[in-house]
């Protein structure tokens, strides 16, 4: 997919939240990171990240910018998507909380702020399917999937709460890999979900 020497391009939804941190990591990994603010920015992308932030704010801004439909159609045409934290909330098909705009890309019921409120930021060493050593997840007002439907593969859970999962062309993590030095989830997304083989 990376093609003839061109750097593959991954788009980071840049309406609100910690998109800059993701951009830096992808850049470090030899991938061009593009900030996505308009529908047109989705063209030619090998993957799209919906970052952490405030899912209600990002959702409202996606509606206003046309990116709610834009990312949905990118996804349903097979485009790879990764949602972290607020992005995981937005990827779900339903929430246990009040109505809010959702992308609905994954057959899952999400509990926003599932681990508690603002004070409930924590780190946890996670066993992740396919990883040979634990991954330290940084959780900040993190969601979890309470239930998942067919087509969703659970990659990691804490006491039965799903904190990482994937579908054919989607990955979600309830925590923030972009805030640690461990690049395994960014690499996993590029390799396993986007199909990008890196040469370095
Ligand atoms: N709980 C927040 C929300 O639902 C997400 C927090 C985060 O992205 N760090 O929007």
C-alpha cells in the first residue's frame, strides 16, 4: 500500500483534542501525518485517527464540518480508522449515556467516562492480544465497551471492560498510546489495519 517510495499519509482528525501528539508519533514512524478539518482532507489517506478529547465537542464539530458523514463514507468504503478515548466513544454504535452524535462504525455499546470522572486518570499494564509484553495504558476519563456485537474482536479488557478492540478496518483504544513512548499501537494500526509495510 505504501507504494513507490512515497510516504504513506495518515489523517488525524484535528477539530479538538490531542491530535498533535498523534501527528508527532506518525511522523517519527516515517508516515506523513495530515490534519483533517474538512471533507476534502480525507482524500488519499491510508488511515484516519479520531483522537482523544471531548467526544460531545468533536461530535458536534464533525456534524458542522460534514466530517461525520465524510468519515463514515471513508470507513464504509474500506478506509482504516483508529479511535482513541473520545475517538472510541465516537466509533461506537450506541452509548449508555445521553444522546450525542456518534460515527457508529463499530457494533458496540460504550460507557463514556466508564472508569469515573476527571479524577479517575490512571495507568494500567494491559495484556493485549498479539503483543508479547504488557502495554502501559494511560487512561484519562476513559470509556469502555460494555457489550460488543459480531465482528468485533476484543484485544484487551480490564475486569470484563473492553478497552481495546478491532474490526476489519477499525481499531479502538480507550487509553492514549500517543502519550507514552511505546509505539506498538501506532505500529499495529499501520501494519495490521492500514496494511502499511514499513521499510525502516
Ligand atoms: N470521556 C471523554 C469523552 O467522552 C473522553 C476523554 C478523553 O478522550 N481523554 O469525550
